[in-house]
């Protein structure tokens, strides 16, 4: 089960666009929350330089379109929270990656950072507001949150995870606090982001919150209110780690020992829940094993009916598909599996090429923007003084050249040509994906039918052997 929320990321007051992007992505990639960065993955960008690539794409968008809207959105964040104990961190990252890829339709670069510092595993997915072609921006709408939740649910079902049941009219999610993305949850994340910038004291942290568009009420019991809130929230109501006293300890560095112990205890509890949640289950009921456990005659009767129903479904499937013998069933099962894997490989090939094109386009943009500085650096005889003054531009230029070498590019292609190729491959991928979904369903239908028939034949053969043995015994 995964709850999702889409959040638009604006430029904070008093901070540059570059600084805002770096703060948000650095918070998501926090080593302490992502198992030292092992739970951070990226699409069409490098997770180490994602903030710089987002910024360059935004600058290219401005150059191409000339648009600079007021209150511009820099990026979007998807928060995806999972039920405690239902999923491992590695699978959560895969679910987040697939969700982001389908939701953005592969047209926006993004990173997925899986956090394990709380009882519930959750993803911070940050995707660029500007698309890979740098000519359009992501379009938000009234019902986009419903579309996001639907995409997340589909991915969860494909990974054998539960989904959120639709709420009845007037029903609230207060009974599921890990799902509720309240003002307090957002405020806690804003505090974490402010603490990541090493404030000197509590007052310095309040100033950082003001820069994030929060209104501060100072006094005996400090309180905070966001843009869309009606009431102030007191720090003492935010829970452990976020009261005024706890925040002061975190700033002073006195909170680390207690926090480490808490995380260790959380991981122990989480490990037990995951172990319990990952118990295997059988598709068909094993009558003999259950009978050995003392379930009784009533259970035996129920299990026989269950197996009979499964076999009936399989026989109906074979009849609908004109399958008359077991060899034909084996062949069609193998063919459907082969078709599925062939389409899967074809999609992966196109995804790989799309990634290469995106990397190459970004590298060309970085190369062109920094070329003048690098040429001046060469003319200076590779002066150390010049290097220190323009280290960032020179580093970006060298990184772009490394991308060209990696893809064995001798002559730089035009960005427009790359965009056209990207669009053509993306269209091919979408057509293949429709075939892929149909092939996957067909493969699963054939495999389930074959498994049910195999089970039936195995039981029938065992029964036949017992009957023959009884006849031989009676004849003696």
C-alpha cells in the first residue's frame, strides 16, 4: 500500500534558484536516510549533479521559449509512503522509479530517494518541471493527484502490494497516521531542511523557516503557519525530535546519540515486520499437508472444492483458446513467455537510448555554455589562478567531454536532431508498452492455467497409482 502526494517546489524568498534546487535534492539524497546513498536512483540525469542539470535545463527552456512566468515552479516532488512492514527499501525504490517513469511518461528527468529513517519506508521523488527537450513544462491540474495515486496503485499491484481502499463519503484517514500528509508532516520536513543548513541557534532556524514562506509567532510557545493554513502550529505539538527543546538539542549536537538508538530500535522492529510480511503462500491448497496439521473433514471438503474451481477455470481458458492437448499448452505457454521477454528487452533498449540522448543533450548544453571559459583557460596556459576562479565552469566542461567520450561522439549532433530522435523513440516505446501489457497478461494467464493443469494431473496420477497398488494387494 502506498499513499502519494504531489508538491510543487517554488523558489524560496532570499535564495537563488540554484541554492533552492541544491537544498531540496541534498535533503532527499541525505546519506543517513538513504543507507549511504545506496537507495538513490536517477533517470535521465546524474544523481550527483541533478541540481545543476535541472538548472541548466531551466535556462535552456528560457532561451528556447523566452517564457519566465511569475511564481515559476522549479521542480515537483512526489512523496510516496508505504505501509510499515509490507515492503523492503530496495523494492520501495523500484516501485518509486516505475511510478515516476510512468507518471512523467519518461519525459522528465528525476531522482528517487528512499528514506528508511522512520517506521514507514517512504520515497522522495523529485522531477524537473522542464521536460527533456527543454521546450515544455509539466502541466499541473486539479485532478493530477488522483492520476498519480492511480499510477502508484497499478505499480503496487504489479509488485503484489496492497492498495488503498476508496474512502466512503465523509470518511477521513485519521486512523492511518502514516498515510495522512498533514500540515504538521510538511512542517517537520521544512524543519529538517532548515537544520540541514546548520543554523547557529533556534532563532536562526526560525529565520530559515520564514525564507520557506512560513509565518512565525514568537513568544513563550513559538508557533508556525504556512501559506495555506488557517491556524498556527506550536512546535511542542510536532512530536519527538521537533519540539523547541529537541530542536535546540539537534542544533547543539546533543540529539545524535538518542537519535541513533531510536533508529536502531526502529530497524529491529521493521526487520521483524518484514520477516512476518514476507511469508510464502501457495497458489493451490495442498490437501495432504493441511490434513496432517489436523484441519479435519470440513477443511478437506473445502479444499477439494477450491481445487475443483481452479481446474474448472483452467479448462475454460483452454477451451476459449482452442487448446486440446498438453503439448499445445506447453508450446503456447512458452511462446507467450518468449513474446513477453522480447517486448521487455525491446523496451529496455529504447529506454537505454532515451537515457543516452538525454545525457548527450544535457552534456551539449553544458559544453556550449562553458566553452568560452574553457578556451580562455587553455589560452592562459592552464593557469592555476584561472582554474580557481572558474573551477565550476571548467569542471562542468570536462564532465560534458567525458560524456562525449563515453558515447564515442566524434562530431557533436544538433540538439534539435536529438530531440526529434528522442520523440520518435519515445513514440515507439509507448506503442511497445501497450503490446507489453497485453503480452504480460497473456503470459500470466497461460502460466496460471498450466500450473493448475499440472497440479491436477499430478494429483490424478498419484490417485491412479494408489488404486493400482490396492488392486494388486487385493489380487494377492
